[in-house]
């Protein structure tokens, strides 16, 4: 059970309901075995509130064994849930609730999931955990693909992972009114990333490869250079073709696995090339 889900008794009532409500919202859910609707509400709240340990505590009260607490709250029927802040009730639910009603109630008091993900992505960028930032920003974007602040952070993480074209397409959808200082900073990163992707070293290796199209050593060097400027798809394609041509080519295989390792969990590019590699091997 999540750390922010607590069964209330007379012994911990003071600490949870009175003290914790000074720093977090405390939602007290009253239930009894003989009232199935109250159990349904308790379980629905448990599933949703457990996702927000920094914002809310769910305190469940078994009215059969903790009737005194129910009396203190003046509970007259079940299901009932009371929201407490600074030791005072501020809102509540009574009677059977649909999932939509429960969600609407919680939406009034909890941050949106996309806001939580966006803040997680911003913090990860500050900590230079780019994979984590990209994953969180991607999830926020899937929830709300219209918000400019989400697009900007998502584009920032994308650039740092070498997904320059994706970032460029996303930034192009941001309207003039939302082109603030954060947008301008990411646009500057995009320009630098575009320039870095065409470094003199890469251009020289590309020229050499045109002259010696069967030189595996040049292909390895070019793949490494592509990977260093986050042109990972081009690096993977070069290495996959080498492995495809010769399964005993351990250098190409190891380089390919190294490139795959730096991609974030769930990345579609990583999934694509892992499947291709798996198909070759098995």
C-alpha cells in the first residue's frame, strides 16, 4: 500500500488528521463492510490518491471498529469522505459516486497529472537526467498536446537526445503569443544542435565513405560521430547493416548495443532496432 494511505484509529488520529493536514490535504474516507458502496468509494480514492503522495493523504476509517471517529466528524450515512486542511473540513463527498464524480472532486484539489509530469521533466533537465526528462515530458505531451509550456520542455529534452527534427516540428507549432524566453532559449539550443550535427569531422568521414563505400572502419568512426551528436538513427542504421552483412562482426554489434543503451526507456527508435537485431540473431 502507498505510504500516503493510512488506516485511522484513535491512536493515530491526532498525528494524521490534525497534524498532517497542516502540510498536506487529508481526505478521510469512511467505510463499513455492510455498505459495499462505501468500500467502492474507499478503493477508488485509494487508487487515485496514491499517485499524489506529496499532496494528499487518504485516511480510511472503518466505522465498525472506529465509530467514535465517525461520530466526531458527524457522519450520518455512508459512503462519506471529508477533506481536511489545517485540521478543518473544507469539502467532501456523500452518497454513491461514479468514477467521473470522484475524479471531478479530486481535480479541484490535486495538481493535474500533466503538471506533475512537467515539473518532473523540468527538474530532470536541471539535474541533467535527459532520459528521465524526455520520458516525463513525452507523457505530459500525450495527455495535453496543445500546451506550449509542455511542448517547449519536450522539445528541449528531444534536442538533447538528438531528436532534432522532432523538436523543430514541435517548436514550429508554438504560436507567437507563447514564444517567451524559455522558447527562445530552446530555439537557440536547436540552432546549435543543428550546427553540431554537421561538424567538420562528420563531413570529412562522409566524404571518405563516398570514396571507400566498403570500408568498415570508416563506417564505425562515422557511426560513433553520429552518436556523439545524437544522430542515433543514422548511427544505428550503419551498424545494423554491418551486423546484417556479417553476424560475426562483434565490433559493429557492440557499438550498436552501446548506442541503444543511451536511448531512454520506451524510445521507439530503441524498440525498432532491438527488434531488428533480435530478428537477425534468432
